[in-house]
C-alpha cells in the first residue's frame, strides 16, 4: 500500500477552469501562520496545465504537512523546474504584530505573487487559487478559495511546499542568530521545548509578541 505522503494532489479544479479558458492559474498558500516566532511565508506557483504529463511530473506534490522535510526539499526543484513561474513572499513578525496574522498572511501572498510576476516578464494571471481565503487587495484577478486546497489542488499544494521549505530554511538561519530557542528543530511552533526556552530566556526579537502564548512570558519592560 502506498503511504499517504506519496499521494499527489489532483488537477480537477485546474482542468475545470482551464476548460473555461483560464491558462495561467496561480496557486497561493502560506506556511507558518500558527507559529509563535518568525515570519509567515507564502508561495505562488503557476503550472503548465496543458501538459498531459503534468501529474506524472509532479508526482508526490501534496499538502506540505503530509511530506517529510527530505521529500519537500526534493520536490522544490521539481516544482521550480516545471512551473511556468513561481514566487515566494513573507511578512515579518513585526508586521504580524502590527497588522494581525490574517492581514500579514495576505501581505505575504501578495508579495509571493509579485515575485512570481517579476520572474516572468509579460506573464498574465487568469485566476488565483487560494487555500481557504480571498485577497481583497488583488480584486483585479479572478479568485477561487478552496477549502483544504493544499490537498485538493496541485497548484496550491506546490505553493505550500515552496512556502514551507523557504520558511523552514529561514527559521534554521534564525536559530544561528538566536540560539537556545530551538528554532531549527520546531521552526517557531508552540512545542514544549519552545515554551521552556521562553520561560527561561523570555521572547527574542523574532517572536510574535501579540500571540497569547508569547505574551504570557513578557516582562513589564518587554511590552512597553
């Protein structure tokens, strides 16, 4: 029996919109929305839907949470090689604290799309496929919100992998700047190791101070 991690997200939604005349469908997804530290990241991917071998070429591309780190790393190059264009964007922990996690996530997605457009001059978006949200700031584009899109749409799944790998690598770099918190291991999420480090050392400059679990460890001087 094949493991769940080797399944490939389908192209049902993409092919439906392709039949309507949409040739450039860009999938958007985020990573790190629930973490206590670091940025929220987003990926943008447009796949060649008219390629009859696309599903085979993208074998294994699925919701990034269903894949191992090694599988994700291997698939990143596959996605970048075969995509018509791709991009990555992020919003910092300071932006998350200033605007809230949902607006910051939208900002990261806008930046990911901007990056994708910059990589391929003249590229024209037909439709955005977004995992469980819409982007009011990008109302000039047709948008489709797909609940559970990272498992139900190959374009969104590919975007989720790019976002996850970029953010994991970024958190590993932050671990070098702020040792002792375990960012390289837990990527800023709320695990017991992270709570223990916060209890001992308090928040560092990349923590999201408006998040309740982090706020609980603030001293009087931290939130002034």
